[in-house]
């Protein structure tokens, strides 16, 4: 069976990052012929423009955002929580529609981060936790790894039985 992977769009070279750039990973871009790839970008799906001011979760994690204990605020001080949550819900809907084997997600992002995210200080520092979209997908039982984990385990992942 062809492997089905839902992948953060910026890792596939789509210029959807806050600065209008992308973070292409050759190992993922090259998979387009061998696997079914479903790109997603929660921040764009939530209606945020490209480019946009960078945003980070203040005083918490993606899980805290869903519990109403933390907000996502951009560098200009504008609260972007609603857009981040809307994009996460749309990403979950895409996941439920396609039922991918794995979600490959961009490390550290306030939306896509897994295990570690920027700490809200806009200094490049990290804290433990998940981004807003990954917190929601994890709750739904999705199997998720960052692009770094994918690069370390890609042969095993592509060979595993569905
Ligand atoms: S929200 Fe995710 S997919 Fe979109 S640019 Fe940020 S890290 Fe990439």
C-alpha cells in the first residue's frame, strides 16, 4: 500500500511561513512520487496572510491554548488565538478526511511544533510543549513526528506495514 503522509506545507517548499519563505526538506519533497502527500498549513488555513508578523504562544503550550489558559500573540501584540485555533480545526478535518499513516510536522512552530515550541519571548528560546494544531491532532490519536525524526527514521517508516 502506498504510504499516506500529511506534511507541514513549508517542509515541502511551499512559501507559507510568516516571512514568506519555506523550509524544504529534500527527503520529503522527493517522496511525492513514492507516497501520497497531503500538505497542510494551519496558520494559512486559519486565514492568516503571507507574510505575517511571527506569533508565539504566551505563558503556555498548545494544550493550554485549548484549555483557555494561554493565548497566541504576534510580535505586534495582536492576539491571534482564534486564527490559530481555526487553522488547527481545519487541519484536524483534513486529517480525519485522509486518515494518513503519519503526520510529519515542522519542529518548534507555535502551530506545528511537537514536544518543543518557542517560549513566547521571540528570542528563539524553546520550552517543552506542542503547538496548537499538534495538540489537537495528538488528542485525536494521530501518529506524529517532526521532520528531524522523519529524516532519522525514513527507511523504517516507508517500509513499515500499513
Ligand atoms: S503553520 Fe506549520 S506548515 Fe504553516 S508555515 Fe508554520 S510551520 Fe509551516
